[in-house]
């Protein structure tokens, strides 16, 4: 029996435990910094497996680290468990049917992510116990990935500085390795304060905060022509100051999310956006203040770890899907657009895309891409990758073509397809970790590549020094 078969057996023996944890988190979706129950389910499971759990790390009420073993090497397994707002959805449905209108839902599969990472950490622990392998496995409970950047707080607190390498994964519609970069980001809430007045009888006495928000947005939109093409700036008006048009709005706010390939580029763009906000306040006679929301550094790829992880992904293989899985996936696909399906195949090589064209479930593992690209989104895993060599895999958890952050993701998140992909990810991460732990030269090579990619630049957090994680009930 080879290493992957041993790991697979260890995980299959406890599959019901991991599936139960995942489904409990799915049933109690909690958004950023509020994941008390979700973190609790994971902590209970880890404590039951003999891990030493430390809660409330780096000032995060819903963050924790669970450790097993002693000494080097130290591998970090990253787990997430936050949900998204507005994506409540009943499981196993092929039409949009919320459990609670406007409620939360796991639209990015983080219930699976946290439980799949749990499976990996427990399997590493069991393998160490069975074989006498020396070292330490640490499961990092990382809250607020979607908003709030929990891992950035962990990295700023130095919690990864003794780690030799870190592994994670993400649910997806095709299996693969994330040897990619991503966009760094910075999110800030701009709050404008004006003065209310009767809009007809005494408009000269009012100072409109909503005018300031609108002028800021216009200014930033004009700025778009004069920034690098790879950058992205998004905004949402979160408070318009009221619903009465005959009242001058005394308060309004807008949240901005700024992205660029490098941290320094994000900082420079933010300073320009900030100046535009100040200008809008001056133009309207209002005052302006900012509230930090979150940040993420760009991902640092690592080809050494990517090759090892891809080899283990191939060795573990894809799960077996039965007729019910296929039927359900096809029904989900009927709710998707042709553009969704094309987008799902755009990220794989041409030969694999050709083989997957008419499939409902991606059950083919393509080759490790020979090129690297930059993900147009962001992740706070990037902050970890600046501190320690880091790699992630993806496994098939949803019907081919399913877009992220949709009700279709939530519907599938507690179904057999998702469970199978979650357990597969646990096997791949555990196999990768153990191969590196048993072969120290892999870790040394990964560190050498990591140092080379950093080009002498040390990690600095984009979180302002005076900012601490919010306390939420």
C-alpha cells in the first residue's frame, strides 16, 4: 500500500466525522468575525482527535490554532469557515429557494474548506502516530476570508514565522493546483457627515453627505483611465442617508475595494482614492472619515510545492460519481448560462477542456500548467505566502460551470458531490504534507524558491498598526 492509499484509508475511516462537521457549518452560516459556532465545531473535532487548541489568537475571537506533535518540520493547514450575506438557499434544490430571505449562505464553499482541512490535519496526525514520523502539524482556524482578512491579522501577529510550509485548498468545479499569483487588495469605508435641512424651504442650510458620496464616485470613475490596466476598483453605496428626497441627507457612506498586482500599487491607488474623497468633502462642505475594512497581499507562487501537490492530486485521483450525482449536476447546469460553462473551461488547458466539454462533473485532472497567471480576485492566503512557502489545490465540489458566490454553490454545498471533493482535498493535502515532511530537501527547495521570488522584500502587513480585529457577538 503506497502513501496515498494509506492516507485515503485513514480519511475514509473517519469520513462521517468530517462530513458531519462540514454539514453543521453549512447549516449555521456565519459571516466574517461572527463564526462562533463554526469555529466551535472545528475546535471540538480537533480536541477530540488529541490536538491542543488555542483560541482567540491574534485578537480574533473566532480564530484558533490546533497543534499536534513536536519539533520540526512544522506544516500549517489553513482552514476557513465564513459564509456570505444574501445567499441563503435550501440544499439539493435546482432553483433559487432561500431558507431565510436575505439570509447568509456558504456561497464559496468554506464549510467544505474548513472540514477538508480538518480531514488533512487529522490524517497527518494519524499517519505520524502510525509511522513515528516526527514533526508538528498545525491547523489554523482562519476567520473572515471573504471580508476582514483574518489571515492577514495572523500573519501580522507572527503566527506563521516558525512554520516551514503551508497548505490549503478551495472547492471548485475542476481539479487542479493554484500555482498562481493574485491581486493584493485594500478595502475602506468612507463616511461623510453633512447637515440636514428642508430641501425646498431651506436648502442653503443643508450640506449633503450623499452629494459627497456621488462626487467621490464620479472622481474615482474618472481616475480609472489613469491607473494600470491590471488594477480593479469596486464600490458599494451602503448608506444613502435616508429615503426622503425633501430632506438633505446628513450622513452617507460608501465602501471601496481596491485591487492591484502588488501591495505597493494598492497603497498608491488608495492614497489617490483617499484624496478624491477629501476633495468631495471639500466640494460639499461635509466632513469625511475612514474605517478600515480589510486587506490581502498578493499570492506568492511556489513551483516546488506545486509539483509535489500535483503529483499527489494525480495519485489520489478523482472520486467516483454515481447516477444521482450526475443527474443532480446536470439539473444544476440547466440553471447556468452558456457563458458560465465557457468560463469554467477557460482556466484549464485545451485538451482537458475538450474532454470536459459535455460533462456535468469534471472528473479529469489536467497537467500542471507550464505558465503562471494572476488571479483577478484576491485571497488573504496571500499574506501567508509572504511569510512561508504556500500552496493550494482545488477539487471538484460543484457541477461544471457553477460560478462562485451564487445560490447554486450553496445548494450543492452539503450534497455528495461536495463531500467527495472535500475528502479528496483532504487526502491530497495530507499526502503532500507527509511527502515534504519525509523529504526535507523538498522543504529546503521550496524555501529557496520562495526567497528568490520575494527578491529581498520583507513582509509588511497592509493593516494599519492601530487597527485590531472587530469584536462581534
